[in-house]
C-alpha cells in the first residue's frame, strides 16, 4: 500500500484531529496530498479552508440583487471562520449589517461602519485589540447610543467617533486613541469623552483628537486623566470657525502642559484658508518660538511641536535650541521660516550663544541650517 493510499484510508475524524495541530502554511500543503483532502472529502476540505482564513475584506453586497439562497450560504460560510483574526468591511453599511450578528471567536482587529448594529457587534467581540469605526452615512452621525457599556479589556487601539469612544471600557491596555467629534449641535463636551475613556483605567499613550471647535478644557482633562501620554495631536477641522480662538486654546495648554512630563510630541493644527502671507507668518513664528521655548522648559521630554502656523518646531543640540523645520509642501513658507530664524539669531547675541554659533555665525549667514 502506498503512502497516499494509507493517508486516504484514514477516517475524516482523524484527519480533522491531525489538521487541528497544523500551521496555516502546512494546511495548504495538506490539501494537496491526496484527493480525499482536496476534492472528494468536502467536509475536510471546507474545514481546512476555514482554518486557513485569518484576514477577510468584505466588499459591498447588493442584497436586492443577490438571491436569498446565496445570502444564506454566505452567512453560513462566515460562521465557519473560527480562526479569523481581522475583518474589514466596505465603506457602505449593507454588507456589515448582513453579517453583524455573527460571532468570530478569534477576531482581534476590525474596521466597521457606524450603524445601528455597531454597538452590538462590538459587544459580541470583547477581545478585540484594534477597533476602527468609520462614520459613513450622515443619518447615523447623530445616532444616540442608549446607555450601554462595551467592556474591552484587551483593546490597544481605537479609531472612531466620540459616540462610540465614550461607551467603551478599554481597561489598562489601551494605548492609542483617535477620536472624531460631531458637529456642535450634536457633540457632547470633549472632556466628557476623555473622562469616559479613562474612567475604566485606560492608560493613554497617544491621543489624536479631531475637533469641531477649540475646547479649552481638553488639555486639562488629558493632563488629569492621562498624565503619562507621550503624543498628542489636536486638529480643528473647521479652522477659524470656532467660538473659542486658537489663542485661548493655547493659553489653556500653557496652564496644563506642566503635568505632562512624558510628552514628546505635541501638535495643534487647523484648516487654513488662502496662501501664506510673509508678514503674518513671521509674526506667528515669533510668538510660537516663545511658546516652544517655554513649553520645553516645563517639559524636558518635549522634542517636537506642530503649531497653527503649520510649522514643526524641533528641539536640537540643546535645551533651548528650537528649529522651525522645513516643510515639503511650501517652498515660499520655508524661505520665510529660514529668513526669520536668521534675523532672530542676528538680532540676539544670547540666542547665538544658546545655539552654539558664537564662532561660526559669520560663516553660516546665507546658508541653510533648517
């Protein structure tokens, strides 16, 4: 009897037991060993195929066109993906709603749309490590979540709207969070969301907050709830359309940043309109220079700041040496930043000394140090 015939003589139950100890790459080879595992034995073949699926991208399905029988087959197939670890749904919600009631025991990463089924899907998968919730339908954006809590002790990263962020209970593992705020007419106070996220004991390491207005209570809330954060990015998606000015927001940062002793990167940005004007940018640079030097004194770990002038300030070679880094997006703006830095150094002997350029300044004038 050949080795192939011996293999084919084994009962399906024993084949299942053997396959249960194999790695995914070995399972693929196993299906090629005989007709029994590749063609004839449908039960074994389907089991092996299901075990090999680790990542799934679900496109948008037109439920009006698909036959009811085909939809049932698709749902049955999804139920067999017991080792699926990552699933990504298409932007439209139809395909998600079709399979949102299925439980995937091995699921760790998901990208799902914001619909009325989102909360129930998350509640069925408490072991998720990375969650991305994308609001894609305008009618769902003001969606109200009826007093639920979603325990997620293993969550490490969350990207999604505030309406979902405030109901998750991530536990201590959560390290990265990106939150999008709704329009002012629907949004709750921003600090309320931070309080809710950290209320379960989450230790935030990285915070990205896309806001619709400058909220002066945001930084004090982060400082009080997540003092060990190392990265903060706050972006106002509506630019100057805010009842609180960016200056008032920066003033609130001044009062709170001392509590963030582990902070390395701090970014404040907003949607700007029109071209960069030389005079206004020079004035912004002078004000921001004083800011980053003051913040750098209060937070020794701080090395990078992005501020509303769209300038990234980087600390180099010394505690007070902050350089406005060149941007690839604006040559005109880069020239203004370079000229401003030379003028500031030329007019201040103390700056020349702090930057370590006392003996080299005459030779550096006219060259780029950005």
